[in-house]
């Protein structure tokens, strides 16, 4: 990956220039889809954008006894981690000829992507404790518990896809053809996404009506705006990860990019449907769900490529 | 926020969120934390115990902010006028931007009141911090009054 292509990926596609409007679009699609399923009209198209602008123009309250610099740092770090993860997504592998023949990935970039995907969740936990709010701390504990339970499934699913391709390079994973095994892995990842994005039925950390806004309770103004942006970027990254794994390769990069957006939007609609149709689970049933039900899928996914290897 | 309300106005406020009225089509969301809110809706005649809470919650909403008084109670203390436990009306304690009269007001009237508060909020966003205290007060007379 040379500097130009790295900058292009971070800043233009699938980085900031694409991801910020895309995150607003995804947030709008989610809110609108939930509203339509509840037979409501739903928010106007530009609402997430307006919300962001409004929060950026608000004042930040004076807080006593709280480390202000840390409070400001967490949302910024969270946005940075999400953009970094987005930049790594293998939307255009080298076979499309887009990156000028130079390799656009490096060995083991899958591990970096997983770390960057996990960071926003870690920052949310820290933010809840930094705010020293009771609701923030409850939200952080829930986020930590949830993260322990879904990450096991998530990591096993990713590793199973990697093992089946004998590679930890994102590009190799993205270029390989779709197989039933890979679909199983993608299914396991899809099951983890609601917990990663804090939407129903796993909206425990930010459970509104229950613990106000969880770790975000004490946040206001531009800092809250950055959290919203980070959340939107997480939407784009997570749906983008599934989309780039499930993407059929056409060989032409404009078609690839369009398919990437279409598949991402489809996943957003699917997740919104699940969110609208379910109620919030309690923390013990969420953990039980991931450890009992989803783990079965994930273990199945990882055992299949291992068995196939033995045969070979 | 409930300042000693009988829950009548609160139920009408909840009705605004239902599919029939759907405030989200105007981009309005209910926020649990006052730090996330822009418009504070207060119902009830302001009882003695709720005064410190009103000041705390009002102080936690960040500038620019607007206050909507839901129902007749915060505007005039309504049926509770003269009660020794009531310290209303609301504008004795915090500046109120929009009054939505009614006992209880219709959800349509509440939505119109919040939409007007949003307009006031947009104008106030250009003013310096602390403009709320000097803001003029606007009364709202909804077209569809309850009988």
C-alpha cells in the first residue's frame, strides 16, 4: 500500500468523504425503516445531518471533578479508529487493476482491522467511567459484558473465514469466491452486528428509558456529535465488512463500489427490520444467546475448514 | 419533565410519539438525558419539591435551549391556584418560551408548541450564551382547543 492509495482509502473511498455522508444515510435509513415498520412517517431525509450540525453548534457544559481532556479525547479517538478500520476494507482488490498494480494490503491487515473495530467499543467503556455518572458506569459494565460475549463469536467467525482461505490478508479473503462455509461465517458476523452497533435486541449499553443514554449520558454538544458520527461510521464499517466479504467480484471498480453500497444498504435494512421487530433483552439472556446459540454457528464455521484441511 | 403534574399532560405528550401523531417526522426525538436535549417540556403546577429539580435539569440543558410549558398548570397553576405546596407558575423560576394551554392540551397543540420552540431555538443559536434569560415570552393559542 503506497502513500497515495492509503490516503485515498482513508480520506475519500471508503474513508471520510464517502463514509460521513454514508453514515448519515445509513442512520436515516435505519430510523426511517423502523418508523415505517411502526406505521409512522419517520424523520426527514437530512435529519441525521441536521442533528450533527446542531450538536456541533451547541455549547459544552462546565463539568466539575471530571477529566475534561479525556472526555474530549474518547469520541475523537473513536472516530479515528472507525475511519482507520474503514480505510482497510478491501473494496477494490488488486485484481481490479485500480491500485495501479501495487498491492493495496499487507500481511496480517485482518488483525489490524479487528483491533480497530474493537477500539470504539473500548472507548465507549472508558467514556462511561470517565464521565463518573452512575448511568454511564452501568452502561459501561453492560458494554463490557456484551463485548466479551459477542466478540468470541465474531472473532471465531472471522478466523474461520481466514482459515478457510489460509490467509490473514483481507485482500485474499475478499477475492476468494463465495462458499457455503463463508456464508456461515458471514451469518455469524451478522448475528454479532446488532450487539456491536447497540441496536435492538442488544441495545443494552445505551438502553434509553432505562439508564438514560448509558455511557453517553454526560456528553453534550460537539462531543456528543462526534459520538454520533463515530456510531454512524461504525454502521458503515460493520456493514461494509460484511459487504466486502460477500461482494461478488465483477472486475470493474465502479461496479464493485456500487455493489458495495447496495449490499451495505441491504444489510442496514435487514438490521433495522430486526431492531423494529424485537424488544431489548436483559443482559443475562443476551450473554446466553451469544454463548449458546451463536457460538454453535461459529464453532461449526471454524471446524469445517479445519476438517477440510485434514482431508486435503 | 413532570413538575407535580397529574400525568394527564404526560400521557398526551407520550401520545405525540405514537404512529398517529409521530413527532419524528419533524425530526423530534425524546431524550433521556437533559444534556442531549434542546427543548425542555415541563408539565405540572410546579410543586415545592420540584423547584430544585427544575433548576438542576434546566441548568443541564446546554445553550441554545428553549422551554415549553405543557398544559394550563405551569402557565397559571390552574386548579391548584393558592395551594400552599405549589410554587408556580413556571415562569417565576425559569424563562418559558412557549405556552401550550389546555387541561390537557391535544397532542397536535403540543407538537405545534414544540415546533415553535424549535424556531425560537434556531434564532437563539445565533445569539450569545445566556440569551434565554432575556428572551421574550410567546403565548400559543392552538386552533383546536379541547372542549
